[in-house]
């Protein structure tokens, strides 16, 4: 990582990236340029992520992701989950608390990798605890395969019944065979996920990162099934998620009731 920036320099850089995201999204989305979405990040904190945490790559990545929320979320907030073999809801990220967020919240690496626990909890949070007639956009970052593919597949299939788009990001040298099969996964109500692989996150330019993250979201938003899911999103739905392996920190409810179509 480069020289550590001051808080003021960090905020300035994030605001510049916000404009980059705005321009890239306008190029992809056409008449969806004014899209309002809740935005979340699920960050892998398994043991193999330790070096990325120690070198500050994870903190820098969060600073690169927040501009997406600053464009999509009308509160400029990004919900945060960490996961390994368990999942934990972290404080909502904003411009006010982004500086030193990882260190301040004592987030570190350890344990295994299970996708299903965090997918299920995100679905529960957005559809049961905070239902709203708007889409949810989740960036899911991992450096390894899930321990239980069957559970992960069931979680993704269940999630396809809700207006949540999952942008999976595989980082490092893992093959990510499971995530590469997402497009062919059977049994989903709608194709609800995209996947990009980034071997070296630090070396990836902002424009390339944002283009990769946002390329598939407009197609999902334009799907007629998705539009109906969004319209129905304010209704409380009962899911079959299993959150027995979830550690929950209190989050401020953010119920937003308006459509974008």
C-alpha cells in the first residue's frame, strides 16, 4: 500500500471516486441512471485473508466500494457484513466513519469460509427485518471457495425470490469453480448474481473495478420478474433461512418505501 492518507485526503479521494462511479453507471444503465438501491458489502474474514488485512488492502477496498453506496443509497450508507464460518453484522459505513473503519471495529481474519451463513442473514435483514420497495445490491468479496457448496447453492436459490442482486468478487489465485458456475445454476426464480475474478486487487484500476462490479446490475434491474419483486418488496416475506450461526450486532432500521420504476 502507498503512503497513509489523512482523513481529509481520504474523504476527498472517495468523493472523486463517487463521480467516477456516477459516470460509469450512466454509461451502463441508460434510463436507470437515477436508480436508488440499498448497498451492502460482505467481506471474507477467513484466515487466508490475513495478509490483505495486515497490508491495509481490505481497508482500501472498503474505501473504493463506499462511492457505489454514495451514488445508489439515498442516505449514502453501506451495510457491512463479515463472514468466515460464521457471519457478523457490522456498523453501517458512511463518510463519517470510513476512515480507519477496519481498525476501529477490530475486524481481523481467522476461521474457515462459508457463503451460506452470510447470504441467509443478508436476505433476512433486507426482506424480513427491513422490507422496502427497492432493490438491494450486494458486493460479496472472497478469496476462497465455500466449505459447503450445497448449502451455498440453496441459499442463492432462495435469495433469487427477493430483489437482491449479488455481485461476487473472487480475489487471488483460487479457481472459484463454484462461483464460475453461477450463470448455469438451475432452480432460481431469476438470475440474481454476477461473478468477476480479480487476481490482484491492489493493481486493479478504479475504472476497471467499477466497470466489473456494475456491468451486470442494469440487466438484472430491467428484468420484468425483478421489477415485480421490487414492487412487492415492502411486503414482509417469510424465508426459510437458517441463521443459527449468526452473530448479530444492532443495526438501525432503514425502512424505505418507494419504487424506482
